[in-house]
C-alpha cells in the first residue's frame, strides 16, 4: 500500500522538523554526558552544568539581556507565565491585557482575580490588532502590570509591543511580554522594547525540543517563588536561595532538552533571524493569496505578512472546522490544527468562539510546494460539499 505524503503545517503548536544540530545535541547529552547539573563535583556534572550555562548565555545574547543569570529555565512558556504572574501580583493590583491573549495568561489571571487582583481586558479589532491608545486609557494609578502577547497564535497578528512598552513605563507600570509565537522569528530586545518580564517557549520558533522554555526578570524586580526545593546550592540551609537563577530552578532541569534548545538558538543565529522571517513571510503571503481565491473560504487576521507571523486561520462556509482539519489530514496528508487553539478570548474577538477555526502555520523548513498542495486540498474540500 502506497504511503500518503504528509506535510506538517502546525508549527504554531510545535515546530517540526528541528535542525539536525538540535537532534544531535539532545542525543549527545543523553549518550555521552547524562548527569545532573550542579549536583556534585565530578566531571560529568560539571559538563552538564556547562550545557546549561552555554544555553543561558546564548539566550541572553539573543534577547539582549545583559546578565544571563536573569534567564530562568522552565518547562514551557505556561510555567514561565505562571511564575511571573503569581509571584508578582497581590490583591488590589491591577493588570491590563488584550482580548487576544492565550489561556496561558487568561487562566492564571482569572485565578488571581478570584483572590483580589483586578483585570482589564482591552478590546482588539476583528483582525486581532491592538490600538496602543486603548491600553493607555485602561491604565490606572493601581496598574501594576501590562501583559501582552507579541503575536497571536490564532491570527498571527503582531502586537505593538514597542509602543505599549513605552506607555506602560511612562505610566509607572511594569511591562510583560509573552513571546511564545515570536521568539526565533521576530527580534525581541528587552532593552529596546522596555520589557521587564519576558516569557518564551523553546519548542516553537526557537526550534528546540518540547519541555523547554524560560523567563527573564529584569534586575531589581522581586518576584516570589511558589516552588522550592533542591538547587544544588546552599544545600545546608532549609530556605530557598534568593539569588538568580537558583531561586526559580528547583529540581533537576530538562538538561537534554536545554542542550537542544541551545543548539536551536545557535542555528537561528547562524542562519539569521531575518532570513527565517523572510522565508516564512513568503510562505504566508502565498497561503493567504491562495486561500482568498477559494469560494466559501473565510480568512481571519490582517491578511498581510508584514503585520503577522506565519499563522493563518480560516473556515469554510457550512463546514465544521474539525471536519475540515480531519479531511486535510486523512485525504491529503496536510497536518494542521482546528478548534479554539486554547485562546477563547481571541475567538470572541473574531466572533468564532462557537465555530472555532482551522489554522495553518508554516515553518522555516516548509516549501512553496507544501503551501500550494495545502491550497489545492482546501479548494477540493470547499468544492466537494461532502460530509464525513
């Protein structure tokens, strides 16, 4: 039986494939090092510690972070966001977010709201874009934090983090950025963009393995821990170390994954983030043009690669998005995602909270041929009018 060709177009969830150097870094650590970093003084644990240090310094350079110890490794961006929000905010504090935020932000804040944290959700336009002036109007004297995603995982819409960062600082609020969809694809500079807290994941644009992510906390900003334990430092004491990064890195880290993450960052640096961005823009524009020409296809978002990352969501009139995604996979080998994408606030903004949407998200290793095949597959499904 002939195997159906598979085309992976779900890079907004997890990038795949990874650069070969990422696979090699993970395999080399597991086969040749394998020890826990910072636990003891033998040669392998020292080498494992060097793997963490190298990745930490690469990430600091990548995001223009002056002190690499301010980079904390986490299991994913959700863990990073929870550490920041729950360790920073107290009852009576006020937070401003957009109506495009992922549940990684919305759910922790909902939990904190029940404990006395006040929340304002600034409404975005139907294409997911945000007017910075609306953020400025939402900030009050009690606003502790403005938290904004850099780009939407539903529409790809790029948010005005430069303008919002300036507004937040001018108003005396902290500025936090969720870079889950942009780290590795768009430049992120914590100094230029006035970012006090940066949350990122390793398994998307940074091309690392799943189970990796991180958090940057600017110097002099105090955030409380909610996980304490072994750090390999000050082991004679029963209280948690108060210095970075040990304060937030209890337990054995995912060192093989972090080795892969460090390799992913180096691949991006060697390839050039501009090269990656231009390639993904070309694929995005090709996809948007092709889908626009299909009768019955409804596109969401800006429809312009200058204003969005490589994320394109759509529906077919009269068709369930889950059915469309299933047919794309089973009949055409096109692997994408359907549903609410863990972003009900964003779907409410678009008016698709009841229907959901299909999402195609190309990556650096996709080709124009992949996109053309996806367009033809959507066209065939749209024309067929057939159910399952």
